[in-house]
C-alpha cells in the first residue's frame, strides 16, 4: 500500500495540486505551449525555432517532470555544486545558452548560408542597416520609461533587431530571468514581419517612390568576398570587442562559404550543425518560459516594446532610404531601407513584394539583401554596445 501511495504522489496529477505553482497557472502554460505549437505547425510562424521553443515550454511546465530548474541559474550564475544532484535534461542543454555557445553557432550557420555580395557591391547599404537599428535604442528608452532596469530594457530593446539568436545572447547575459518571454516575443514578431512592415512602408513612402527601379548591382569578385569578412571581424573587434563572438562567428561562416576550399565545413555549418544547434537552442529557451516568469504584468511591457522596436526599426531604415533617394535624385528605392532589420532573408522579400505590387517589373530583392545583411551586423554591434555598458 505504501508503494502505491508513493507512486500516486509522484504522478503529475498529484503534483499539479501540490506544487509551488498554482494549478491553473500550470495548465495555462501547457495550453499556451500547445497554442504556439499550433502556430508553428499550422500557420508556419518561424517553425524551425518556434516549434522546439514551444515543446521546450511544454516539457518544463509538466508537473513533476523536473527537466528544468531555474534555481540552478539564479542570480545570473551557474550553480555547479547543485548540478550533480538536481539537474534535469534541459538544465544541461541550457548551459549552451547560458555560456553563449548556441547563439554564436547559429551565427556561424547564418554566415555560411548568406551571400554578402549585395552589401559589398553597394556599401551604402551599411547606412540603411545602421538606421534600422534605431528601433533598438528607441525601444530601450521606452522600456526604461516603463520602469524596467537597464539590463532588462537592453534585452527587450534588442528584439527590434529582428534577430532571435542576438536577442537570446544578450538576454542570457543581462537578464536571464526574462529569457523565455523575450525569446518567444522575438521569434513571434520575426514571423509577423510580412504583416508588421508593409503598413509602415506604405505609410512612409509615396507610390512614386515605391515604383523606383534600381540599377543592377555590379559584379563582386571572389577576392572581395574573401577579404570582406576578415576586415569586418578585425574592425568590429577593435570598435566593440564584446560583439566579437557574434560578428566573428558570422564572418567565419561566410569565409567558409566564399573561399571554396572547405566545402565540407561550409555544408556542415549550413546543415547538420545549424539543425542540431537550432533544436537544442529552441528547447532550452522554451524551457525558461515558466508560469512564474510568463504570467505577470511586465510581460505585456515586453510585448509592447517588442512591436514598437520593430516598427521604429522599419521606419528608421525607410526614412534614411527616402533621404538617400532624394540625394541620389531617385536612384534608390526607399523600400529597401525596411530590410535593415536583420530578419534574413524575410525582410528583403517583404521589400521585394511591396515594390512589385506597385511596379511588376521591379526587382528589389538583391538590392534589399544589402541592408538586410548590414542589419545582421548592426544588431550584433548593438548587442555588443549593450553588453559593454551593462554587463
């Protein structure tokens, strides 16, 4: 009889009503996780990461499963002494997030999959990518007005870079307790880029501007493509050393791609490594979204500032695009400025779609890829600035 009672007490049904978390909050998190799974599977909202994030959330909120223990990472530190006796599966996987390993490896894969040619062919794209980071700093000010601390405000603001790994990297360093809601907000908004950006793009541009056809980009030599990642790594590391790990891995991935002498490494970075890290990263981040962290009022502030960061980032890129259009007497379509947020290549595709609706003969995709790639570099540098200021 004692064995039966002990078995029943270890069941999830018993622990649902006998844990520190209210039973309704646990059930609410399970329902939310299933809702995110629905969005990932049926609506295809960033499924590559939202699906493992949602399942990680589901596993960590199952009563009695004991897969993730936030106490092991309290105070922003890893409590190694407790790992041998208390750690669960996701606690070990989460070390890759906490130690900053997964986001950097994701950047390695992104670099290996991305062609930097459009940015090299049109260096002015760097300015558009930089302008689109305005959303990050405006969101930081907004988060401060909502009484978030500097560390949390910086973590929320980086959502505006439309770069999930960067948001995770910064938050894991500055505000690990907020990692779950910030990561979920970042990837949900990235999935909503085709819905968020077009109204802003149309509001800030005229039909005449949207119809501008840009000249074909010049060919970029292989030598330029090899030298570029090396120079960017050195230059960025001298200016913002705290961004070196993200930018360096991004540029290493691109160098593997462009040299042509390490095809096996390039393909591994693009495929096997990228896929494995994506699974581990998603599960680990999702597991941090517990009821205690997500069901609270300041989560609404994160959601509000996240969408504000996206809107202002899009607006910043477009407004500079309008200025450059004026200076060049109509040679630059302002729509490509919206691609300065670093959702690669989704933001560039949105520029293409909006431009082609006004002028079917307009092909902006390759032109928009320049600001898009610049946005990846810009968000990493913004992350480095925040880490240098607040870590």
